[in-house]
């Protein structure tokens, strides 16, 4: 038996918020698994730093997944937790069998992080209509962390481009 949730947000508003939170969590779930895959399968001259960087990213993704799922529970709803459920809700897609190079991994992850950030911004606007300040605050904090990760991914790509240019200049 579930006891009624009475936290000052009416049932329809809580349900609407949960729809958005579960989509965000599904995207994070897909991202988490991609980060694990890339962590396990990274190759090349940047193996050491990227292996560690991907571990930091998947650790953060797991913390975000847990935070969102617990927020859903605080709103009196259930949080999906299987890959099948996540894939039905996710706006990010898996790419089975694809094993990109190290810099392709970085570019792919940058795209995923920016996509999630964009979706969260849109979801926040809809959640604000429900007057759920707790979810909005949590997601706003999450955006700042995701933006920092996107910046770091971008910096890796910029460093790789600068390295290529230097090598090209030396050869000429």
C-alpha cells in the first residue's frame, strides 16, 4: 500500500513532473552505459587520461541517476530502473557494435552531454509550471555539472586539434 503524498504539489502536477524526470533519467541511464563502454574499450595514446576521465564521468552520471530517481520517489511515484524501460523513454540512443576511436568517443560524448543539457532546459520550463521548486533546483544544479563536463570534453577535442596542427607544422 502506498500512502498518499501530500507535499503541496497536486497529483496532476507531480505526475507531469515525473514524466519529465523519468525521461531525463532514461537519457542519463543511456549515457552512463555509453560511458562504461568507452571506459572499458578506450584505446590509443590517450588511454590513461581518458580511461580515468570516463570513470569520473560515469561516476557523476550514476550519482545524477540516483538523485533523479530519488526525487521521483519523493514525489510519490516509481522510478523505472531497467535498460528496457530506459530505452523506451530515452531521447539518447544506444549504438550497439560501434567502437569509435578515442577522439570520436569524446566528440560523441560531447554531443550527448549537450543534448541532455538542452533537454533538461526544456524540461525545466515545463516543470516550473507545476511549481516544483525542488525538482527545478536539482535540475539547475545538474545542468551546471553537465556543462562543466561538456567544457572538459570540448577542451580534449581542442587539445587534440592543436596537437594535430603542431605535428603537421613540424612535418612541413
